[in-house]
C-alpha cells in the first residue's frame, strides 16, 4: 500500500452535486489538479482563491492508502 491524497468535490460547500474525486501522490499535485478541475468544471480561476479558500480546500484533503500494483 502507498500513501496518497484524495479530494472529493462534493464535500466542498456548494458543490454537493459534483461527482469529481481526485487522488494524487502529493498534496501539491492534488492541489494543482483541484485547480484544473475548478477551472474546467466550475469556471473558477484558482489564482483568484484567497488564503481562506485555500485553507478550506486543504481541510477537505484526506490521506489515503492505495494499492499501486502494476503488472506488465
């Protein structure tokens, strides 16, 4: 098992109907993907987010264990 980080858009206030869930290896990677999702799915520019919004989104990120078995 490998440690990763997960975010579900539906846990964000006002986004309960959004089905998007994202998993990444690092929080930095995940935050970047959350920004892309916000732009593409919700028309938001993550560059416009204030510190409170960034802290709120960080509070919605959870550490998860994922099985990364790869077979060739």
